[in-house]
């Protein structure tokens, strides 16, 4: 009696191969997304011109499989580096935000404001400075004098005889510093308009 010959359906083989390939692809994606890299996160808002000190950053393990080359590696020591761009509290330290002193092109300037500040104006906020030139009849129409200044700090009068006056420390592009100092010395009316909120820590 002749032995029965068993034929394997090619469609079944192809189907099994496709299923296995799909499962392998899903497994690879899950493994890649679950992979963590060592980096550094800011423990407070870091502003341009500051030198990173002990306690300003802390090591973290983060998931960034497609962009790890954009952030400072955990094996690198950030202490002593100069902040070149604002880094919000809790934000992972990007390479573009650190550098040498020559990479920071801003100067710190303190201005006096007579009016209260918008709530969005706080450390790390990006603002435009508007000024109005004094005239015999009051003040000329206001115009933007300094673009993209960074708020370094806010000092408000909290004494018994406190007024609405506020001192604002700004990090100003160096090529606009002289203009701002001249306006302040000539008693121009000044206001600041927030452009962006400081980066908050991730929940």
C-alpha cells in the first residue's frame, strides 16, 4: 500500500511567517520604547549666564530612544558649565542649553517699573520691554525697545509703606543693553509684556 503524501499549504506557511514577524516587530517596539537613558534634570529654573552648581541638577533615567543625542549624557558632569538657554525646573538638560561663557550673549540689567506685573512675569519668562519717551504733554506712544528679554528675578516692595513699584532683573541681548540703560537713565516709562510662560516641572 502506497504511503500517503502530506502537502503543506503554502498559504498557511506564509500566514504563520507574517504572524511571527508581526509579533517580533511589536516586541522590538516595546523594548525600544521601554529603554531608558541616563541624563540630568534641573532642580530649579536655570537661566542663561548662570554657572551650574552642585544641587542645580540631578541624575535621572528617562525614555528618549529617538533623541538621546540631543541631551547631556548622564556620564558627563554638568557642574561648572554655563547655561546658554533657559531650562525649566524638572526639564531634562539639553545640549543646546549648556556651553562655555562665550556662548552666552546676554547681560543682566535691573529696571524699575511703576505698575504691577502680569502674573506670567516670573523667573524664566520671556518678555518684551516697551518704553515711552517723556514729552512736555506726558509720554509719546509706547514701542518695543527690547525683544525677547528673559526674567531673572522679580523684587517687589513688601514693606509697611509698600507701593506698586517693582524692580525687575532681566537678561537682555547684549546688542540691546545700551538702549535699555539709556531709556532707564532718561526716565522713560517702561512696561513688560510676557511672551511665554516658564517651563514647569513634569507631573
